[in-house]
C-alpha cells in the first residue's frame, strides 16, 4: 500500500452487530478527527498508525506531529493500557518533511524556525511524558526522527525488511529526538557516532544487535507475531504495566527533556542561519527518492 493511501480493515466484521456498530463509530470518529494518522481503539489498547495524506512516505510535518501528540494525550487519560504505534504501507517513517520545512523557512525564516522547532520539541516531549507503555511495530524504513524516537518507546518490534538510518549531516541538520543521549547509552559512543554523524544504515538484525530494536520477525508473519505479543500484554494489569514503566524510566525523563531542549536550540540556530538554509535547500533539490 502506498504511503498516501488509507485502507481500513474491518477486523470486527465477525463480531455481533452491536460491536460492529461501535467499531464503525470509532473508525468514523478517527477519520473525522485526524487527517494524517489513524487511531483505533482496541480492547485494552490504542493503536496509532501513521497514514499520511499530506506528506510522502510518512514524513513528519507540523500537522502530523501535532496529530500524534493529540492521540497520545487522549490515550494517556482513557482506559488504554498501552499504545501500539505502527504505520500503513511499506514505510514506517522517513523523518521530518524537509520539502515542507524549506517551503516555510523561505518566508520569515526566524518566525517559521521557532514554530517548527517548538512543534518538534513538543512532539518529542509527548513521548517522554507518556506514562503508559508504547509498543512500536516497525514495518519498514525508519529514518531521521522516525528512528530517533524509538528509544523513547518501551518495546520495538521490527520487520526483517526494515532498516534504520539517521543521516543528519546529509540533511544539513543536527540530531533530534534525544538521540544524542539515547543512542550512546544504547549502542555505545562509537556506534552512535556512526549513526548520527556518518549516517550508518543499519538493517533490522544489526539494529537488534545494537539494542535499538527489541525483536525482529519474518516479514511473512510479522503482523501475526506482533498481534500475538500484543494480546499477551493486553492481558496484563494496567496498574502493573504503568508502574513497571515508571520504575524503568525513573530519573530518566529530566535528562531526556534537557537533551530535547539542547537539540532543539541547535536546530533553531542552524535553520535560522543562511548557511543552514542553503545546505538544506541543496539537499531538497538534489535528493533522490529511493522508495
């Protein structure tokens, strides 16, 4: 399925009529509330799917990031035990939408920079502050911010065909998503520098070996494997899940927010500068769509 197409599978068609009606109402509510994501309320959890119409290959512009943030805020206060973050199509997330960024930065660069960076900061903080577990199902390539948010989540399952890359220097951009803190802690400084500075492209198994991914599943059975494990987590007590996450994340949130603040301040400096704008424009003009 292409990134811009949205296909909703009625996984409740074998349910009794009243359940099918409630399921249909939830889908309609999701469609009317969100344009670039799909939110499905399941028994015990909320599924958030990147399904971008306004961008290509599930890239992140201000609208998409604000919608994900809104969905997380709602899931934080409803009866969901956890969130399953995934994507429609063969691509998970290609990071920031640089075409959109350049378009906005051409006019009133200083003001546009502040708005864009604040959106990124708030988007990343929404992951840091979310108290329930976030499970990620990575179905395909995860690039830039699409890869750097993964350590902010709690469990990451990947399709064997997925790959991961944070080629920030090629974008004319500095690291984001708290990756300057999380990547060195997860994979060591040397490997983190290969990712953040040299743009090392890791396949799913390499990402698993380095600690960026929890488990890798065969592509033919990926969806089934994910749902089996999701059902296992759904059977757990919500109070136990939330407090278990709190113990693991104890004292980490302050450090992550500080890293997010530092990274965003550097982004502001780069995007507000003539040199940074020139480099980013050059990247957008010369980039080759490899998907």
